[in-house]
C-alpha cells in the first residue's frame, strides 16, 4: 500500500518570498513521486517527478523538490513566489516495478500568493 | 499538438439516470486512465487501460460503473442508476505506455452533477 500526506491544506505567501509545500509519503517499496499543479478550470500539469536518478529534482517554473528517504518526505520549494503560482498543488505517489503507474494523490495544498 | 480532451465539460443529470463520459487521449498513447475528484479532495484512481483491455479496474466503486475502450483510443466511462454521491469531476489521462516513468497527461475533466 502507498499513500501521501500533504501537511498543509492552505499556504499563503507574499510575492517574492520562498514557497514550501510539505509532503510525506508511505510506500512498501521505493516509489516514484510527483508534484502536479492544478490551476482553476485547467487540467492537472506535471511540475516534476522523482524516479531515483537524483534526490534533488528540478521542475518547471522554478520549482524543485528533494527526496529524503530517512524522513519519507518530498517537499516542494521555490525560492521566489510569483502571482501566477497561485493554484492547487498535489503530491502524488506511484508504485514501481510494473504497477501500471496508477497514481495516488494527496488531498492537495492551495497556494495563495499575495502582493 | 492536441492534448487530452473530454466531453461533455459539464453534465447535469437526475438521480437514477444513465450517463456516458467520453475521453479522447493524445494520439499514439496506449495507456488511458480514469480518475474521480470529489470536492476538496485529490483525484482518486478508477480504472486504467493498456490498449483495449482494462488492466486494472480496482478503483471502480461498484458495478454501476463501467468503462470501455473498444479500439484502443477513445474511452467511455458509463455510470448506471446515478446517485447524488456520484457528483464529482471525472478526469481522464493518457500516457505513452503504462511504464513506471511515463508521464500522464490530464484532460480538463467532466463535471458531473447528479440532482
């Protein structure tokens, strides 16, 4: 069984300040981990993915995430928030070893960016 | 190129009625997934197809839900005797295959409202 827990349902930051969205995972084996973003009235978009090649993963729009096995965490960060980053973010886990790549989503973190 | 498309974008129906939701995947993608997103929640896996066959339908909530993909491209999710609890956004995604690292591309979803 696998799952992800997003520790904050809402995060509010000022434009230009750092963003931290927290995610912890649980998996019986080494998982694939993803962050997806969902803007209002738009489809889910992949931000980045961890597939064991490197623990620090860089994604689109300046986002990155670090896989920490000892802490079972995969937090999403960005050095400087932009107004366009306001959206809902999902941490996602997928089984590996031929599990068919069905995704298990967290409950989401709504990011608000203020002037 | 064209992304994943879903029709209709909105569907309002009455309790007890039958509905069909359609998904057009990206051309050439052999894997197709259905997810359901209830209000305030992350998407939940329903079923996925590799080609024409349902490789994993473990997420379908009960036997009122059924999905087909007869020619390995377009898929239809069918819900019989709809209930108010079926109200949600139904998301479709496709990927090149169902391998561990294949990115899933999501459609904009169909918002189903059961009155």
